[in-house]
């Protein structure tokens, strides 16, 4: 019978025992993934000028966290569970899947090189942009929730890293969601309500996936971690990093490096 997460802790190939996160911790991390986006919604409602001015720095920092977190934590955990060749294959699959979906089915949240607010002032048929962006973010939020739930099932540290990666980049996502609705003609209070409802999707997906994945095999869990790692790598390197570096300011480069170093510190602190 294949080893399942509910029967024993995962023993990785390097000899490190990964104990799944307890339910209370999983629910806490689920809630935090929603709070990150709510913070972005609050920022755009109350501090629009500040949020617009510093969005690039926030995005660059989140990009560093996502890229380094995927490469140092999620991908190695996947490799430990399913082997190097298959692990990297599933990571590539996650990267390519998100690229194809975003490139051909979902609109970009905001054009590169422009702020999340200013970029939508000249988009054709702006009234259609907001709903499409919200739909795209909803789909992505479900995927992120499943990724975090899989991470929490694999181990407390991996789950913590996955949750942190989602939380930190939810702030600019909240700003983007609000700005897209604003510039498609949705009034401020209604835009805040819709964006807040969107913020609940990831926490619900985290909780549902965590409890449902506690009885899956290590093989499937490794596949999910690989897909999660590839998707986070794509979001960080292909989406957020070009946004954060659009104007080439040194402070944005520094923020990216600091984000990456934060994940290095977590890696070193775990050993």
C-alpha cells in the first residue's frame, strides 16, 4: 500500500522527516492568504497615491520571494518525493501550463512598465477589462490555494513557505483587482466588495485542499508540489519581475535581491 500523508510523516530522500502542518496551523495560513489581498484592497481604497508610487518595489520584492522560494523549497521537495527527472518535468509542466493559460485565455492584470492604476486608463473597451481580470484572478487564486494546501500536507516548513509566497504577492494582486474594476467603471464601494469576495477564494481553496490531500500518496503530492513550484516560478520570473524592473531603478533591483535572500535565510535556518 502506498504511503499516505495521513499514515506517516513524509521521509524525504535526504533523510529529513517532513511532518505535515497541524490543522490549526493550516487554517491560520489559509486566513493569512486572504489578509494579504485584503491589505492591497485597503491600500488602494485609503492610500491610492502611496500604493501607486510603491507598487513596483512591492512587486519586485514579491518576485524575489517567489523565484527563490520555488527553487529552494518547493522544487527540491518535489524532487525528494518523485525523483529528479520527474520532479523537474512536473515543475516545467507547471511553468508551461500557467504560461499557456495566461498567454491565450486570461488578460494581463496591467501592462508592463505602467502602474496598476495608470495602465488601465487607456485600455480599449475598459468596461470589459475588470470582469475578465477578476475571472482570471479567481482561477489563479484557486490554483494558489491548492498549491498551499499541498505544501501544508507535505510538511510544516514547505507549507509555511508556500503560504508566505502567496501572502506577499497578494498585496499587489489586491491593488490590481481594485484598479481594474475602478477603470472599468465600477464604483469604489462595489469594487471593494467584489475584490474582497475574490480574496476569500484562496483561503477556502487552501483549507479544502489541505484536508482532502492529507490522504493522498507521496507520488501525487510530489506532482502537486512540482506544479506549484513551476507556477510560482512563472509568476515571479515572467509576471512580477518584468513589472518590478520596468523602469530599471536600483531600489527595485535591491528589493528583488532582498526577497530572494529572505528565502535563502529560511533555507539555511531550516538546516
